[in-house]
């Protein structure tokens, strides 16, 4: 029974890895980019945004950084909302604020 559970867990991890890899490479194969809009940005702005988000690096390096981020629970910053997509733990500032609150 233990071997069966370990086998199923390993297959689940492999499946998630394959889905993440397929999603990453398909999104890079789609024409356009995350900064293409109806209102064109200057070349300097696009270059600065690409450097900030690591899109100027080679594709394999981007993929390894993406997988490292997923493994650590870091899904990055939303380009639309400009806030973290998901954080596994609250920031230390939230802890300090809640511990310093006066009792009710």
C-alpha cells in the first residue's frame, strides 16, 4: 500500500511539472507579449519592463526561474493589479502590526 501511495504522489508531481512546462512554453510561443497594448509604449519602456520581469533572459533561464518560483510558492506580481498573486505566508509587517494591536 505504501509503494502505491508513493508511486501516485510521484506521478502527481510529474504531472504538475509537465503541465507547468507546457503552459510556460505555449505562452512563449504565442505571438505578442505582456506589454503589447493598443497604445504603443516606447522601446526604452518595453526594454525596461522586460529587464524588470526577466523577459530579456534566454528562454531556458526564464523557465528555470519560473519553476524555482513555483517551487518556493512565489507566483510573482500581477501585471494588472500590481500586487502579489499569492503569498504562502503573510509578510512580517502584518505579524508586527497584529502583535502590537491593543487588546480588546
